[in-house]
């Protein structure tokens, strides 16, 4: 349709000028003009309709493409998610998308390529009958101009190819730490956390921090050193591409009409045909150039998907198991760690070393230790987010690797310290699903201590958390968020309940109350509590004390306190001022 509109307008212009100059009846010219305008308006409407539907289709395809990436990441081994290799791939994916529009760039450029190709063919069809005037002296003089224009196109193509290679280098270049510091976008996100809202706005005002923000953003743009930065160079290359493209287009336009005027000077072209010939020739050459340019852009956009396809090529390394889980209504599952050692991907230091211990059925176990002692690592291994490097973990005497991974995961309800809540309905946050058992959600929220707040919500469990997608969404405190996270763990109703310092933001008294209530709710399930506050561990049957990745003490609260030089007693005495005996 775009070709119809472009060349329809050219033909109409040529007809009107020829008609007026030759004395054609004005009424006839008017009728043709109005009729053609109506047809072109219809064509423009159809073109707009097609464009919008294509845009919608491209948006849908891009969303599906993004969904495939997210699905791939969600289904990858957790160990790969945390690996240096995937971190590099994700950074490359970010860079590749940052210097373009992702897969949308390919759709967009492919559409442009087809449009320019159709315009090229249409221009050639309309131009061919005009070549009969291209003869004699005019032919000799015009060929020189034509060859000059063609030379400009060739030089332009080579320059664009060179700049495109540099452009691609920038796209695939992983910036150094120093280069990142000079990236305005990077520092803007670093300073503002991606957005300016009421949370960081308070600190900016109270501490008069705007000059600091300005130093990392606006002032950097003014600094001479910024011109040495890779991001500045990228911007210059991108701008140069546009300059070359515009220069070639302008030269073609001027040269094409110069040839048309030279032919008209010899009396071979009417005034209207000058418009037609010049327009067709310039469109032919510009679209010929654009087809080459679009090809390079499609190639670049395709190469910018390299990181994503590398992600798709990643294969899981963890054995998923084939043995079905035994469904036990009594919840009698026993876990045993046997000489388990583990270090994180990319690290040579052991996060856990020679861990041997049992989780007795129905036992309440507390795990304590200083930061980095291996507490959370043990939970991750238990949930099989990672596999041990040495030793094995047994479930009822069977290595957990042998069980079907997706079935084994159903055994655990976990509340990590860095749990997440999403900006969806309260009920969906608790159920972690779009399908919700309403009565069960309410009971779990009541049991977790969120019941009083729930009574104040006009929309009840259908209230949205936060205001990202719903203006009437609710803001919740840190303590309330933790209660919702606990309700989610209760809702899953798994035989093992694991709490990895989810109450770290609460004061000691509030934390102790939550743990005590949670202990009652858990009932006869096996529960593991990680806490840096030892007062919350007194109600547990056993306490495992970790230090430097090793289990150094194991027993109940009273027994461990008797070892005055032990790690537990040392930690207890340091925190004693917060407790009551």
C-alpha cells in the first residue's frame, strides 16, 4: 500500500501539471484529482489498518519471545542461574537489547525491507517507459551524473558497512567497571534505583543529596573525559549512520531531478513528466540503497539475538531423577546429610564442609551461626537448588537425586530471607497461583497473624499489593509482608517447613512471637528455623551451630549453653542484653 500511495501521488502530480500546461479541461482535471485523492485516502486508511495489525502482531510475537526466555530461565537448574556463565549471558542480552529493540528490531527491519523492495520494483516499472527519452546528447551527459550518484551509493554502502561493524562491536562489547561508571544510564539507575519515588525522595531531600545525583549524571555529560567513553563512541557511530544515510538520500534526490531537468531541456520531457521521471528515478535509487541498508540492519538485529540463542542452548546439568515420590499422609520423611561438602559456582572456597546430620521426623531444628557460616547453603542443598560436590543427602535412606525433581520440590515450604511478593492480589500471593482456595487463604492469613489487617481491607483477599497495577492497591509494612510470606508457606501444606531468617527486619520480641505462633501452627511437621537471634531457638528440639561452613555444635539450648567456650554460648552472651532469662 505504501508503494501505491507514493507512486499514486507522483502520477497524480504529473497528470495535473501536464493537464494544466496543455490546456486540458479543468473540470476533467478536478474529477481525476478528486477521484485519485479518494482512492489514495482509501489506500492510506488500509495501510494504516495493516500497519496497526502488523504492529500488534509483532508485539504479540515479541511478548511470546520474551516469555520463552523467561520460561527457559525458570526451567534451568538453579545452579546455572547463579553461575558466572549465565551472568555473562544475561549481561550480554541486556547490552544487545539496550543497543536495539530486541527481536522487535528484526520484525521492524524485515517489514521495512519488504516495503522498500516493493517500492523498488514499482519505481522500475514506472521508470521503464520513460527511458525512451534517455537518448542522444542527454544520454551522454546524464550517464555521468548517474554514475556519480551510483558511486555515492557504493561509497555510502561501504561506509555504513564499516560503521555497522563498529556498531556491532559496541553491541557485543562487555563494558569494564570503569566504562560502566561512565555510563549515564548505569549511574542513573545506581543513584535512583531505576525510578524517583517517595522512598528515595525522602533521603534526597533530608540529606540534600541532589548535588551527588547531579555529579553522577548531568556533570558527567559535561566532562571532557566522557568523549573517551565507549557509550559516547557508540552514540557517535549511531549518529554517523544517520548522517551518511541522509547525505546519500539527499544526493540521490537532487541528482535524479537534475537528470530529469536535463532531459526536459532537450524538449524530451513535459513539465509533468519531469516530476514523474525525477520521482521514479530518485525512488528507485533510494530504495535500492535502502534495501542494502535494511539488509545490514536485519543482519545486525539477528546477530544481537546471539546471547538469547546461547541461553536457549544451555542444557541442565543436574540429574532430574526418575523415582516417584512416596505420598505419605503421616508426613514421615527423614532427611540425612552424609559428609556433604559444597562450594558455589565460580568459587574455590567451600560453603559447607563435611556436614553430617539428621533431621528427625517431626523435629523442630534451629540452625544458627554468623553470616556466611553455611546456614542458607544447607537449606538450598536440602531443597535441591544445588547438588553437593561431595557426599549425599538421603530421604528415607534414598539419595534425593534419584527422586523426580518436580515431585521432590513439593516436600518443602520455604520462607527465604529475600522472599518476594508481587504486585498482584493478596490471595494470589498466598496461593502462588491464579486458582485460589478462598477459605484456605483466609485461614492461613489468620494463622500467620495477618488476620487483623485483613479485616480492615475493603476488598479483602482480593486487594492488590502495592500500587503498580492498581491505584487502590495497599501498602504493607515489613512485618506484614513477612506474615504474608508465612501464610504462603502454610498454604502449600508441605511436610517440611523451612524458615531462613524471614523475620530479620522485626524486633526480637516480635520475632519471638512469630516463631512461637508458627511453631504451634506447624504442629507435627518437620521444621527448620534459621535465625541470627538465638532467643527464637529455645523452643526447638535441637540446635545446629554452624561456623565457617562446618557444623561445630549440635544439641538443645540448655546443653549448648553449658559449653561456655562454645560458639553458641559466645553468641548467646553477646546477644543476652536483648533477651529475658
